[in-house]
C-alpha cells in the first residue's frame, strides 16, 4: 500500500473529546471506511521499512492524495518512492489512480465500489522512464521485469461506529505488460489476482485506537513464471498488520504499525509456504482539509 512527518505534528494542540460532536465516516483517523466530504482534500503519507532488508537499508515513502467530488464519490492518486542500499539505488515504484463510490450508506453500514489503475515501476534502478523490457526467461515466459500495468475492480464495506469498525474488501486485479494487453495465457503476459482483506479499528481510550488487519493475495492462474525459469503453482501471500493511531484532532492523526507476511513462494523450489525474514514497520500521518 510515510517518520519525517511524524516529528512535525507531535507539537500540534490536541482537541478535547471529538466524539462529543458526533461521528461520521469522514473523520480522518485511519478508519478503513474513510470517505472525504464533498470538496474535501485529504493526504495520507507513510514511511516504512522492513527488518529483513540488509541492515534496514531499504525505505519506502508513499503518498495517497484524494479529493471528494461529492459526499459519496472520491478520487485519489497514490505513489511510492523506494530507497535501496542506503541511497545507492532508488526507484519511483508506483503510480496509481483510484475511484471510490459509496453505493450504500445506511446508518452504521457502508458499502463502496472501487476502481483502480496502476503502473509499477515508473522509473527504477536508473532505467528510462516507463521502460518496457518485458524480458522472457529461458522457457519463453515473462520474467516479471520491466514496467507492469494493473487494472483493479472490487468492493469494500462494513460496520462503523465511534468505537468499533469492521471492514472487509474483495478486489480482482489483472496484471499485464501493457495498459491494454489482454493476452491471457496463464503465466505469460496476463496474470489474474484476487485480493481479500479484513480490517478492524477499536478505540482504546479517548483519541487512541488500535488497528488490525489481515489480507490474502492469490494468483488465480494455476501456474506463474514470475521468477525467471521457475514455475510456481498457486502462488499467494498472507499479510497481517497491527497498529496504533493517535487522533490529533478531527482532521489529523499519526500512527505506527508492524506487519508480517507468509508467502507461497519460498523453499528451495519456490513452492512452499514460508514466513518472511523479519517484519515490516512504519509510521504514517493523515490530514484532511
């Protein structure tokens, strides 16, 4: 899916009990069902790394910037910059566009329809802008290098109150080597992916809340040749995340999290379930205006 920003916001004055004024889904507190108001902008910045990277030499800075066209329809742009090997290598990793329509908003129950399009990487390892290498491995299958393009469609929804939110999501993604390349032979240029997730947020005490989530990403194609020369059957990954957020006021919050992943791409033959070495961690800052 942001530390430098963290220190600059800790000195902001804290409002009193914001719940006293009521609660709606446009409260900027890291809620998984957040939806901006009409004509409202929001920004979510995150800085993260992974303890499994060599001496923690890889960092990612991401930004999600969105706008509420109406109270029930919002658009957002998302981008990520990666620093690898202590600034020896870096990349403009992702550039994504997303549109969200709130199809149902009945009291505490919300349902959204989500559309997305993404490019990755945009510029990486000193390769030209949007380079399309599309290398083939020794067996003639695409090896996963060069720029990839993703189309996504799905739904999210759940139950939201001032003290507890539970939200689920289901997305279908199509990965390809060109924006409109619909060549779908499994494992070659087209890959079909399902993303399922469940997130929760619970208020501990005034202005502090705990977050937790689990996500499964699985390849619907029975065979995947994304690793050069290696066939992986039923590839996928489980990711779990725990975090804590602090509400500075109704429109600002800071947070921190840790996460770990279980991947079906491990072992000597790249076809076993294995936990990643180490864990991911990061900090984030959200603001609406």
